[in-house]
C-alpha cells in the first residue's frame, strides 16, 4: 500500500511527496481511514512506528473538509512532555505545508513572551492546540478559553501521562469539551487504567493494536555484567577507544546523569545532559546542539526515551537497567531509525541482574554478554534471581544480523516542490482547497 491508496486530501499527498514518504506504516494504514471516517480510536503503538502521522494526517484532512469555525479552537492534542509537544508541532507544520491550518504549541519552561504567544493563540482560536496538560491548565486557571468549538481531542502517549499523574488535569480539560467530539487515544501500552479512561471519555472506540513488542532486529543488543564501580571506567574506555558522535546514554536518576556528564567532560568527551532540572531554553539549546552533531554524548534521564525523533543515533547506552521491558524498548528504540542500523549496550550490575533477566524473557532470547576488559578487574557472574529465589545460570546468546527497518522522521518540504505531475492539470473545482498560498501555511506558530 502507498499513501495514494489512503483517503487523504491531494494537498496532504503533495506534502508527503515532497518529504519522500511513499508507504504508510502499519499503524498509519489502520488508523488513518478510521479517523477520517469519524470513529473514536484507541491505538496501541510504540514510539518509532509513525504514530504521530497516524493521527496528524487524518486530522489535517478532516479540518480541510469538515464544517468548522476558524475563529475557534477546533482540535486539542495533549502530550506528556514539552519535547513531544514541540515534535508534534513540527510534524504538523511539515505535513500541513500546503494546507491552510493554524496551530499553537502550549508548554511550560519558557519566558513571558512565550506565555503571551500561547495565550493569544488560545484566545484567537488556533485550528490545532498542541499542549502539555499542566501548561494548558495554567492558562485555563487565569483566563476564559472557549473550547466550545473543539471537534477533535487527541491524547498521545496516554499511558505515560497517567504515569506522570496527569489524570486530573486531563479530566479537567475533558469536562470543558463538547460532548459531541471525536476522541483519539494513542498509548504504547494498554493497561487497565488506560482502558478505564477510554470507557470514560470515548464512545464505542475502534481499536488499533500494533505489536509493542520486541525491538527491531536492526538494533544489535549487548550487555556488560559488572560491578557498579566498574561502570564509569568502562564508559570512559568505550568512548575513548574510537571516535563516536551522537551517542545517547540513559541513566535512571538525575544525580547519576550529572555525575556521568562531569566525568566524561573531564576526559575531553564533548558531553551535555538532559533532565527535568533544566529550563526549556536550556533543553532547546541542548537538543539543537545534539541534533546538529556538536555533542558527542548526550547523557539523559528517560525524559528523552519516548517521542524524540532523531534518525542518526548510532549507539544507545543504558548506564543502568530499566525497571521494566517497555522502558528498555523505548530507550534503545532511539537508535536504528529511518532504515538505519544501530547498537544498544546495557550495563548490568549485580543488583540489576533480575531486572535484566525479565527484559531477556520479554525479548524471548538472551542478550549477548560482552567480556569486560581485563584492566577493569574481574566481573561478577551473571546469575539473576528467579521468581522462586533461586539463582539461574543464563546461557549467553548473540543477536541476529541487523536488517533494515523503516520509520518516518519529519522534514520540511522543499520550497521548489509544486505537486505531482499526474495531478498538475487537476481543476480547482476538483479540489477546492488548492487555492491557498503555501508560503505562509501556519499562523500562531511557536518555534
């Protein structure tokens, strides 16, 4: 199937052509027709499957074709983090390059001018509001915002928003929305609390389930079994043995992130950090430097484990073992994107062996254990505790050779793109939305 086979507006297809997107991912193939048809949709799909386009493309299509008031807010997309809200905003700008659609991104951690821009967008009625729950609620607490025109309500990474304690904020917004609306929910997992939320805010939703499962074979996974005090010496050796760029290192605690960043900086590795103590301006600067390749190693908490789409990360290092397999999948899924291959290395101390064993059980195979360099001293045996409390020896295995996998990033269409040749002679009567000027496609945009 190609995007031409989906019931999308010609101008959206022109935008996809300009970005060289030809084939939809499975979640896009299943979700886009359902959303265009007006169904409430609950979709289970992990990061990296193209889920953002799965709801933004049909949303833009519907805004082109439905009867709505352009002076009101017509759609709200809620996301758990500032970074994801920014990314959704950028994708809407890219996909909607030939579509007259207004949007405003509403998130915290920025200056007073950003607050004013967000307030003006909310009050003047942007077509699409992309917001983090806390920041949107802050605006609602100080000014009367008209939500009576909202026809589309979308929750992205709903499971993470609930884990972060945003349920009350979400319900506050829901209670101000019209009862007659289309509600769309995307979640990487489908626990009972998500199903309960769906029952509360959705009407007979269609369900799309894309296997959340194992990481793609294009990621070569390996691990070092070691003592805690061997982690930093190993990291220093790995990063100085060869010149690596755009490495992403995850740690579970902010203090660990800061310690590793300082240590790597002292040995001359161009390193920066990402965690919740940073202001939005600092986060934006770090991500800009990292994307541009001026940071060799970004040390981060799980704040960047989901929803951040950077295609050319060659290596992900887990400084500690995630506490569940879902987090492991999201972390290492930052590499091997857009048909690239990549590597993921996990450092497993004695206390984390049981957690790593659970991850291996989720993967359905053991992860290759690499020998610790001799100069770092002896390593502990890999003998994770089983549920019965007994030690279980674990045979070492090797991952299979990587294969290509495809995901979609966001690129701005070329200014020179003028549509498809086969549609060049299409009359304006066939597509009444073709009269807009692409040079100024988005208003109320916060960059």
